[in-house]
């Protein structure tokens, strides 16, 4: 109880020293002007003034937690603020709001808060936190020691990751040792390691493939950084016309290099690649939840160190190859449908590949080939695509149409088959038959273009 009395006296002195007038003249409640602690509990009286009631309320809660921190000897604000603000309680301390009062003067609000905690739990928390703090500090020191070892061996990215673990640990609970406080860890380790890595990328003229290198930008010889995680982002096109960002990632070798080879056939043929460090996303998100300032600073540094390069791999297939498309209706008769052709050509257009097909004619494969050759100016190879409706299902509410496409490649000099009868299919769905058919033809065209690009 002696501690409780001392605390109440300090509260009274705070109000006395901070005010040049008698609080009772403001007609404040008695629990503010003459506070009494409930039996077995410690009472904290706090207040804050702001331009809105909500801001004043938040300030009073912060003030109350700051007072607890001074008495406990560790940071109660970081640990309890969200719980206290949203629920009006602190579970570990059996804390609860006893009273609140809002006073308005002109455009300003003053919010008063009476918050109490269990006296025994409060005393126990001092002892428990002291032991936990010592254990936490030892773990932090071990992480920082490991980070120094990795840095010495040329694994700067690993050193950064270990120091990030230490930073997160320091923010998750009480740290009394000034040498392992979060501010020291961030400035002497986290930002030091991160700022010290330099990323460069080189690529052959016009090629999307590249070599990234990471070196330390300190020291006489700028040693390579091994095991640095990198991610290369680029734009690709899906068969359904959607453009999206895709990625490849990897780690630098003992020379600090990573060779990026793009095997995704659907990347646009003229564009740019962004290369950046690819540190543990979950770990960074955890840091963001604990301290947004540190998180934003790290992300800013990573962004500043990112590198982009342009490429242009456009190749004109038409110098060696023509593509001829013939479409058929549900009866197997040749029609003049342009949707398949449009879907096929749009896929190459989206990828920025200067290649397009033309309409052909003929009932059979040999008829189509003969028709193409009879026009003259044949390319060394011709791609013949025949697409038609092979199935349809009609219900009261919708119609489903299936379109199959067959791909054959011929050597125009010998008229021999180079590749035979590769097939793709797609389905269209709609209430109306015409719409379902149009969807099926259009999508089949894009799928066929996609298959040609990857298979031939």
C-alpha cells in the first residue's frame, strides 16, 4: 500500500505543479481532483488535450502507459497500447478503466482517464519482466555476434537478416541494456549492413537474360557478397489476355553473382526487368507491425538499391514462317469467322512479337497447303491451323461450345511435314449460342498462339 500512496501523491503533485489554478474550479469530478485507489489496486490518473475528442483520448491512454513504464522500468506502451485502446483493458495486469471524463474549452478537448491495475500483478510483472529482459538481451547479443561473424566472412545479406532478427526481438519486449536497444541495433547493424551492399546488373544488348552482382561498397577491394537473395520481376501475358508480373529469384554465388535466365515463354518481348533484394517478406511484415518507422526506412533503402534494365527481343518470325488459319462451323463447313484469327494475332501483339497469321482456305489439310503454295512467295515453312466447333451443349439457361484447333508445320520446299497434328481446345459459355461460340473461337486462337510459342 505504501507504493500506492506514493503513486497517488505523485499524481496529485503532477496536477498541482502543472496547473496555476484549482482544478475544482473547472467542476471536474471528484475522482480527478481527489483520486482514491480501489482496494488492492493501483490507480493512474492521466489527461491529454487535443483538437478532437478521439485524439485527446488516445493521448490520455499514452500518458497512462508512460506513467506505468516509469514505475515498471520497461516499455509498457509498446506492449499494451493497442489492447488498452481497443478494449479498455490490460489482461496481464487485470487492468481496467475506472472512469473517464471529457472537458471541452473552445475548439479543444481535454480527456481524463482513470485506469487501475491489480497491485500484486503489477509487482510480479516487475520481477518477471526483469528476468525476461535479461534472457532477451542475451539472445539479442548472440544474434548480433553471429551477424558480425557472417559479415566478416563476406555474407553481408545473412548478417543483415540476423541483425533484423535481433531488431525484431528488441521490439517485442523489454530491453534494459542500452547497448542492445532497438535504436543501436538499427543504426550500428541493420542499416549498416544494408547500406553497405551494392547491386549492379549487366546484360547483353537487347537480351532479357542478365547477370547481377552484389559487392560490398566499403573497403579497399569491395569484396563480393555471397548468398544475397535477389528477385527479378518482369511482365508476362496470360493466354486469357491478362498481363501480370512474374518473378524469378535466386542467391548470389561465391563471386557475388547470379545469372538470371528467363524460361517463361510468355514474357513480353520488349520491356524492362526490375532487380532488387529479396529479403524475408514475413520477417519484414513482422517488423512493420512492431515499428513502421524502421520498416519504412529499410524498404526505402532497398528501393534505392534496386536496378532496372531494358531489353528488346522482338523477332520477326515472318522472315522464315507464315501462319495460315482456316475455321469451320459446327457442320464442318469452312466459314469466314475472324475471331480465332484475331485471338491468335492479339497474343503475339500483346507480347510485342511482330508476327501475324492470315486466313486460308480449303476443306482438308492438303487443300489448305496447296492453296497457300499456289499463291507464290512461300516462306521456308508454313504453319497451318485448322479450328472448328466439335461439340456444343445447350440448356435452358446457358450454352457451352467447344472449339478444337489442330496445328501442322510444313517445309514448303519438300512439302514434308515437320510437325503434325498438335491440338488444343477451348470452351465458351454464355446464354446465347453466338456469344459462346465467339468466346470459344477467340480463346482457342490465343491458346494456339501460346502453344506455338512454347512448343515449336
